[in-house]
C-alpha cells in the first residue's frame, strides 16, 4: 500500500496569518505556491512557481510589478493600518541639509523614504519621473534623520554641501545632475 504525505494547507489569507515551525512547509491553495517557515516570520516565505521565474537573460522591468504586489510586501513588513504622508517637491540647495516638517503629525514614522523627481529631461528621465537611485557626494542615497516635536515630524536630508547625482535611467551609470532639474520628495509612513 502506498503512503501519502499531506502538508498543512490554507488560503493566502490563512497562510499570511500563520507562523509555522522552523522548517515547516505549507501550501497556499489560493496562489498555488509552497511556503517555507522559520518559526518566527508571519506567513513564512512564498516560493516562486516555475511560471513566475523569468527566462534566463530576460530583462526585468520593475514597472511591471503590480501595485497589489507592492501593497502585499508593505503589509508584510509594516504593521497595518498606517498612514502615508508626502512632502511637497522640495528645492535642492547647496546648504548643509534640507528639512521638511510634517505639521500636525505626532507619531514617529515607521519608514522614511526619499526620492528625486525629475523637472527637466536629464539622465534618461523625463519630467515627473521619480527615482530612488540617487546619492549625494560619495554616498548612495541620502541619509535621513527624523525627530518629533510640538510642530510635527521633522525629516532632514543631510547634504553637507555635496553634489547630487542619479543613476542614469537606462545605463545605471552615476550621472551628476543640475539641482534645478530635480526636486526632493520625502514620504513617511506612520
């Protein structure tokens, strides 16, 4: 008589709310995937199906990732519900730092995120393109510092007089930019 091995199974929602034992495997009946558990990660780690893996040498287009996938990832790593606050487009200056105050927000952010918004076509970008592939001087991405006081959440981007640069949109090569062609945008997630 043959033997059958049956593993725990459930819908995506059920798997998302399950913390399996270290080394335990579960089956997601909605997504038709296997999840591997480590004993502490809620939902475990979903393994890709063969039809979800791009062909070798195929280019990956991050814009092809659906918003629902990003929402799923954020929901997995940040407690819900949370609120997103976005700054206005800030002028990049040669000062020591750029600061934005999220007035009336009294909760320390869980995530702080900075990006550059293209104003004039440059480095392969067109106006309103937004990128996080940038840096200041010798540093990749801008260091962000936050503090909360009676005025709200303050976010400072330390510049130290360094020149901004972006990774060219198509080549990825570090490309110096003219500050007037770009604006800084800050988002906080509380």
